[in-house]
C-alpha cells in the first residue's frame, strides 16, 4: 500500500510560509505536512485521504440494527452483499446521509429500504465493495493542516540544536492541534461523534 499524500502540497505550503528552497527545508516541510495530516486523522478518528477511483476495496461490517449498517467513510459503492446476497442500490438500500457525495462528504451508513433488513450482530454479515475515503479533502482540513504544519516547522526551528522532544510525529501534532482553538474550530465538524464524548 502506498502512503497517501498529505492534505496540503509542498509547493502551496512553501508559498504560504514564503520558505526559501533548500533540500533541508523541503525535508522539514514534508515531515511537518505528513505529521500534521496524520495528527488531524488521529484527532478526527478518520482519514480524509482521497478515495482511489481506480481500485475498489472490499471491507466487511457487522450491522448493529435492522434498519442500518455503519460503514467506514465511503465515497463510492460498487457492490453490497448481505449474508452473501447482492443488494441493489436504491432498491434494497441507500447510502446515508443522502446526497453526501454531492456535498463532498462520504457515506457513513447504509440504510435498508423497501422492507429489507440487516442481520443485527452478524459478524461480517455485510460486505461492501467500493472506494473508501472522501471524495475530496475539505477546505477546513486543508487550512488546519497549514496552521498545524506551520507550528511544527516553527517549533522545530526554535528548538535547541534543531531537536524537538517528541519530534514532528503524529502524536505531537495531535497534542498541539488539540490546544489550538483555530484548528479545533476548523476540524470540529469532522470529528467522529464517539471521539467527542
């Protein structure tokens, strides 16, 4: 599996911070962007990586109620099997929330319709083939990545001898982001509900 790109391209980050190009600066910037992107994923409990248009993935889910089955963020549905039987979109189920993809959001649940029912508690009873992820990275997540990566770069530059305890890693980025009201304002609507409790 190839590593997904960070939520902001290096060139955009360089322009934003007016960074002068050297290999060392570019490597620090790449590391800051990667750590910021991964830290935001950790805080939100999801990845905003772009769904791959060319490769469908198969994942299994356990429904917890008859009317619906929660799924990982899903940008496109190719096939749904329930207890090995293929269900047809708009006949047997609908992606939820309705119109999610048109709004740049993924489906997070499948809703049974027309008298169909999911088998509650059946481990792996629902098999979904599709493109998992987001149709596109939300602008709020891109802006939060810029803010967080800039803070990580500054922190690395101000550290004695160029070393930062904890480094520019996912955990360090998540700790900084949780204490930044601007970052939390931007990503709050994208945090999974279970992480807000």
